[in-house]
């Protein structure tokens, strides 16, 4: 019998790697040189502008030399970008809610923590109540802060979190409804999806803020923020439903039949067998929708709420700080990117963890 | 053949069962009575309606005319009747249909826990008992994707047995297996037959049919053409179609 032999080494000499990947033929050589030239001519200037010649410290525009980016602007306005128009003496409430959230989430990352289900239930039911009390106040001697005063990154995160947590279950229900055998439920779900998807989000936000109050009975008024959250959530739930439907369709018929033959009822079949597999399949699509939702929060500017990009726009119009649009938008972009990239990485981790060697 | 394992009680009864797929008449006036403990092998060419027939028995397919009565419960659109019957009728599929996201043990425990409301600990004990019976207790914590086809099919059998069914349906249980794995699955099925399980088995494994079947049913074109005890069936087939079919499958 032959002894097993190691496969020939795949590791190549660096020069070989360069030859194969960068200078394979005349076309790839030309492209390599072109891209190299562009990098060499732009990158140093960009790095110089952002880091080396930039002004980092100071309190007013007089501290900006004008040779590079002026991050003084971001520093001076930092609190507003994070908290919006929230009263500065009440910032601690927002900070406390954030610290509490992070502290509650830490145990979820430990493999051997056993009460995860309870903690998640508390995060979904108990925590929002605490956060609402802390943010809005008006009880327990906390000064009331109207939602009109919320803003900046804080508002972005509130809307995005609520939207993400609410749009997933709604999307699941609509996706199941669309595949239902009961025609009325099916038609309702199809109409919901088609209406929500067929209309721009801006229109939905406008309708939620302008038209909805017209239909409300006298004296009943919804908070503007609440209306925006409902609008965004329903809008993304329609996309979510279609993503999940894609996953449901990918589950082989045999899985449904096996669940049926064991006597599981509809909800057991969906909850234990079909949805866990379908959702796992469409994690990339779900996260895609989450990221879209996160960035769509910037549209609530048009109904007069100042989340991160809105407050940035307002700050740029301040006569004291005219002309710092590039710095402002770069900073906002960086913040959005950090959160979206974080979601993307986290989803890859979840996918790897749920992989059971099937497919 | 020794018939002592067969009881008088009739557990499955089909009266003039008909089914159509659109305009295509798949089952034509099927009449069949199965007694408790009886082992029946159903064979026939592809498209003959044999799979459709046994899939009608637990309502994976709905028949449109005639009556199907399982252990006294008529199979109708009434979801309660269907649930009662499914609790008592196990099924094993050609492609195993294990739940790939659950471990072998969870595959076995899920239905007893949620359908029969058995406590988890008891469900696990039952599961291990049947996994031992199909000779793979050591694989309990693995996922189906990590097992061979033969092992997966044995898990599927154990999963069905965990519900303590009175009747087991097998829909071509060895057709998707590599040749060297067919025997391990058939051995489990033979053992099960020897314990007195009522079995209906769609299969082309004629060795299995000869060994355990009380009756062999030959279907073609949506009809039961011939039904006989295995010796008569193989040695002395009555109809021309049966003779042709047997000559084709026994050819090699």
C-alpha cells in the first residue's frame, strides 16, 4: 500500500506571485502600472490632507491653518453630532442607556452563558422601556425631553435599532402570509409588499407625517418620531419579506413533508424546521436590508428630524463654520461606515457559527 | 410462511381511492386492506402511482375520491383527523429528509417533545434507545451533513420510531443509497419487521420482499395489477405486465 504523500506546495515565491498576479500579460502589466501611477499620485496628497497637515486642536475657525483638513470643526460640534439638541446637562441619561445596553449585551458573546434566552427577552421587552424612560423623561423626577430635541447619532441609532428589530418579525409574517393557502391573507400580504416597495421612502415619510394626522380623530396625535419609525419599519419590512420569501422557496419540499409526516402543526413546522433554515440561507440579504435601513434613517431630515446627517447639514450652514462640508461629510460617512461594516462582519460571524456542514 | 404475527384487526383500508394530478389519473379505484402486523411490499414501474398511494396514507397527498381509513379514522380535509393519523403513522423517505440544522439527537427528539409533549429527558432516552437499535448511538451529537447516506437513512428510521408509530411507510428507502449502504438499511428494516411492525414499503429490493413480505403488490398505470404472497408472486406471476416487470428488474 502507498503511503499518503503531501500535496505539492502551493506557496509561491513572492516574485512568482507578482509575475502571475500583476504582470501576467501585456494587458495586466499596463493596468498594474496605471493603477500604481494613480495611487502614487493621489494617495500621499490625500493622507497629507487628512492627517499630516490637518488641524486637530482648537475651538474656532481661527485655529484652522487651511493647509489640510480642519477637524476642529468636528471637535467643536461633536456633542451636537452625537446628541442633537438634547439638553447638555441631561447627556448622562443617554450615556447611561448606552452603557446599560452594552453591559447587557456583553454576556451574549460568551459561549458558556446559559440564560441567553432570558437576557434576549429582557433586551427586547424590558430594555426598551428603560431606554424610553431615560430618553424621554417626564417621570421619576427626570426632566422631560421632547423627541424634537433628540438628534444626531443617538437618533440615528434609535430609529435604526427599532426599525431593525421590528422589521424582521413583520417581514417574516408577511413572507409567510404571501405563501399562505388562504387567499385573503395572501392578497393582503402581496398588496402590502407591492405598495410599500412601489413607493419611494420619502413619499412614505411625507405621508406618515403630513397625511396620517388628517385621518386621525381630533385630539389624537402621534409623535413625529413614532410616525417616522413606523414608516421606515414598514417600508423595510416589505423588502425583508421578499428576502425571506426567497429563503423559504429555497427549502426543499422534503423538509416540509418530513415535518408533516412527524405530525408537527403549521407553526411548529415553520418555527422549528423551515424558518431556521430559510433565515440562515438569506442572512446576507437580511443584513443587506438592515444596512439599507440604517442608511435610510438619513431621509427623516425631510420631516424635520435631525439625525446624524441632518444635524451635520445644519451645522454646515452655521455662518461661523461655512466651508467645512468635506470634513463634515467625511466624518458622517466614517460613522455610518463603522456601523454598517460592523453589521456586515457580525453577520459573517453568525453565518460561520450556524454552518452545520450542510450544502 | 409463518403468518402468526398478523392480527385480525384491519388498520388500513382503502376503498375505491382515486386521485388526479390535473387531468392525469394517477390512482384508479385502489382497494386495499392491511391487517395489523402485516408487511407489504409495493413495486411497479416508475410512474405507476405506488409512491403517490402511500403518500396518500398520511395525507402528504390528498386523494379526491373514495375513502381512506387508518385505524378507524377517516382521512378527510379535517385537520384534526390528519393530525391524529400522522402521530401514529411514521414515514421514511427516499432522500431521508433529515433536518440539516439540527443534530441527530434533536432530529429524533423534536416531534415527541412538541407533538406528544414528552419531557426532554424522556425524549432523549427514547431517541438514544432507537439510535442504538439502528446502531448509531455514537453519532447522536453530529449533524446529518456529517453522516453517510446509509447512516442518515437509519437516523430517519429512528426519528420516525421515536413517535412510537403503529404503522411505518417506506417510500423507496434505499433508492438514493450507494450500493454498499443498502444492506445496513435493509437489515434495520428486517429487524423492525420481525418485531411485528405494520409496514408498507415501496421498494425494488426483491431480496427484502422475499424475506419479509407477507404480500407483494404490483402496481402499473395507477392500478393494482396483482397482489400475492412473495413466493407465488416471484415464481408464478399471473399477469403479463408483472412478468415483463419482473424480467426487467431481475435481469441483473
